[in-house]
């Protein structure tokens, strides 16, 4: 084992040492932190830790997490084999197969109608089992991922067919985890074996461009090959595609047209479709009587044609369209690794003509993220010796460590100035901001999707460039979010921890109208014991609300819906005096720019502000009209008009306590004048 592997293993074990005293212990902590990092790396989307084991008669099942796509057609079950030892051994194939079989057992027994045998019935494992029992016929692909801090000789276990569902297993032992999480995700794991999928190699035309520095093949790829590749690798196949899959809703959408052709005229797809543009790290091919025959593609990335690929997969697996006659025109480019980034950007700008690619779609280089990185590099914490690190590009923290070279003093300085616990990524940034700004349902949708929605909103609503004040407030928000995560873990909730965190932070923002003393948190680099106590209490209330509002739905899926947030924010627990210091003397609510400090607030002030926000813009129009007719002074109607503007903009800003007092006084007088005491009491 290399020194790099030993260092990586030591880091995994140190992170897992902060484990709960019960449950899976260090193995559970290891699983949680690995799943979070796999999501950040884009290897899986929205993985949910779930340590569950038990029996179906004599047969045992065990999983350590799961993930499911929005269409509920692809299911991932995780299982963990954790040693926690400083040394290292290689797992035998029989041990790995047993772990895979126990994970598959859960799906198999649920598909056979035995989901109700899991106890307790109100646990997340029971919720998952009931969901699998209801939708198992829709799941076309089950992928088991084995996580381990041991070495594993194999990378995958051959796929099999089970109850109409294709099953495969990916094995992520120490070496592969280091490659994905330590050195950064590589494309070497993406291998499309054309012979294994279609039974024969793919005929192609090799086109030489003298002096271009790359190789190009033109081919007509069978639709089933693309569908299988997307099934196996999902979003990773489109990692370098600058757009997300746009969906298939609506008759006039591009993807709806693709599906119509696949369904009614599959043989014409080759003629009608623009095809795909893909890059590869390597091509395995042979010369057969002067014809190039491609056998295997390594590191395949679909740079243009992500919609085509995803639509073909959906047509086959969800709509059961026969892909036999379907051929897709393809341009396959083998690009040198050191030129890949530039080539992908140029190809994307030139080839994406179906839907315009905006500059902001190249997210890592967006001016917003570049500016945040500059602030992180130059803004020291109040101690003057440490700073936060923004990992704008994946792997940049590792590059910083490597920059220190072999000198022990340099490595020590880097570790001291920018410790790992002060690192945050683009997906972290989007998660913190979206939760605080009232989108916990989007945060619950997973790191990658939440980031895409954040970037879309950033592009649609451009703000002033972040400055030092914005950065201080953001770091304070990061501390609030991370403190909430720590509290929720300490409370040992049996399920839905990520959802509880997102909704607790969003709930605090809503109930306080976004008024929290971020500067106080920045100065202390922590939240107060009083706020810790409040969050601890609230987390249990949020857990209860998530379960109650979900009804018969699975709370993790319910939490992704706008309706979940709308219902929960109407039932948030009330605040009581004395308020934590962060809430009692506060700054404004807008996290994009600083505002002047407000007077100290108490629980009654915050309740009155929320009563103002319960009035619609139309309601304010009625009150203003009455006020002008009844002789309210102009400054009073001006206040009402200002707050009406807040309501019309969906409360991007909230009224001050003073404004709220005038608004509620006017509302009560308006209701009394209208002879409707019920209106006066509606929001009390």
C-alpha cells in the first residue's frame, strides 16, 4: 500500500471517529461521510444514509443507504464493509457477494409483497420498504454499491436479471475511493464495452485532421448501447455536458419530439436527429478488412446530446419502446487529457444549438464563484491566522496541499491556515444559501440538482458582486447550517436527518424574517449556546412536521416538494423570550448585501412581522384603498405601500418591527371598519 493510500485511509478513520455511540458506530459515520463526498463528486445523486438490517425469515438483509431517481426507475442500495483498522487486508469475493446479496434481499422481498415485515413500522427502513413494494415494477435497474475501507480485487460484479429488474454491483474499496474522493473523480471507471452490450464491435470511420492534436471517429451507435451506458452511469456520463437534462414535459419540447420519433418512426431516428458529440480518454478498436471496428470506449463523456441520450433511455425503460431499429449519429473524439477542458468548452459553445448555452452554465468559471474564491483566499477569520477555503473547482484543495511539496514546514502551514474542516464546495454554498432563502425542498433534492437550481436562479436574478460584508454573512450562515447538522446528528434521529437540517434552517429564516445577527456569528465563528438549545428543540418539531405533513408519502420524497415547505412553514413553532442573542439584536435579512442594524427584537416583534407576511399583496391593496378614503396620513399609507411591495415580491424582504406595528394597527382598524371581526382575528 502506498503512502498516499495510508494517508487517505488515516483520514477516513479520523473522520469516522466522530461516531454516535449507538447504531452502526464508526461504520455508520464512515458511510455518512463517504456518501456526502460521493454526492459532492457527482458519483451518485442524492444518496441517503440509512443503516438498516434484519431478517425475512431465515434470509438476512442489510443496507447502509439508498438513492433513487425522480422517475423511480433506477434504485441504488449501498452496503458497507468497514474495518476501521490501521492495517489493510483484501476482501474475498465470497464476503463481497454476501454483502451484495443481503442488500438485494431487501428489494426482492419487498417486490414479493413482504414489506410490512420490517419493524418498527414508523422507521425510515419501513417507509423505504413500503415504497419499494409499491413501485418495484417500475424499477428497471438496481445498482448495489459496496463501500469499504478495505481493498477489493474486483471493480464490479456481473449483472443479473431479478424479478424483471437488471442488477449490478459496483465495488468501492480503498483504492477506488481514494481515486474518487482523494485524487478527484476520474473517468477511468466509465467503460462502455460495445461487444458485451450489442454482441459485436461498432463500425466507424476514422477521420484524420492533420495537426489537430486529436482523433475523430464517425459512427451510428445503436440506441440500446446509449440506453445501457446511461443506465449504468447516469449523470456521470454527462459530467462534462454544460446543461442538465431538460425533461420531456410538453408537446413542443425538444425531448417530446425525440420521444415521438422513437415511438412512431424509430428507423428514421438516424436521419432526423442531430446526434451526439462525445469525448473519450481511450478507444479500443481493431482493423477488420480495412474497416475500423470499435470494441470499447473508456472515459466516455457526452458533451453534446445529453437530451438525446436520456430520452432514449427513458423511451426504452419507462415507455418500453423497442430500440432495435434506432441508430444515433455520433462523433467520437479522443482528446489528450491536458487539452480536455478547453476542447469541451469549445465543443459545447459550438455544438449546442438546440438550446442556447449561457456563459453562466459553465459554473466553475462563473464570475460569482470566482469572486467568492477571491474573498475566501483574502479574508482571514477573526483570529487572523486561519481562513476558510472555497473549493471552486473539484480537487483544488488537494492541489493546494500538493503545492506545499515535500517540505514538512510548508505542509504544516497549509494545514494550519486552511484546515480541512473549514473547506466548502460549490454544492455546499448552494445548499446553505438555498436553505436560508426558503428552498429547503430543493436542498432535499440532492446536491447536484440543488446546485443547478441555484445557478439558474443566480443567472435569472443577478445580484451585486459579493463583497467582504456578504462573505462574512455567508460564512456565518455556513456556521449556522453546519451547527444544525451537528445538533441533528447528536440528537440521533433515526431518519431524515438531511431533510430536518434543511427545513430547520429554512424555518428559522422564515420565522425570524431572515433577521439574524450574522456579524455576531462571524466574530465568534460559532453560534451561541442559547441558539443551540433553540435549534435542538426545533429539530424535533421539524421532524414531527415532516412526518405529519407527509401523510402516507415517504418523507424523503415528500420533502422535495414545494407543498411540503408551504405546509411546514405555516405550522412552525413559535419563538419565546428571551431570544438568543443572534435574534435579539439583528441585521437585515438580505444575504446578498449588508443592511443597517435594527433595534433589538423580542418574540412578540417577530410574531407581528410574520402576521404581516400572512397578508397577501391583494389584501394590502384593499387596506391602502380604505386608508386613503378614511384619512390615514400619507406616511402611514406609504408604509403600507412599501410592505405591499415586499408581499408582491414574495417576501424577498421583510418589514421591520416598527413597520409591522403600523401595518397590524391599520389592518385591525380596516377590519373593524368593514364590520368583520373575523378578519381582525384571522392572524392572531
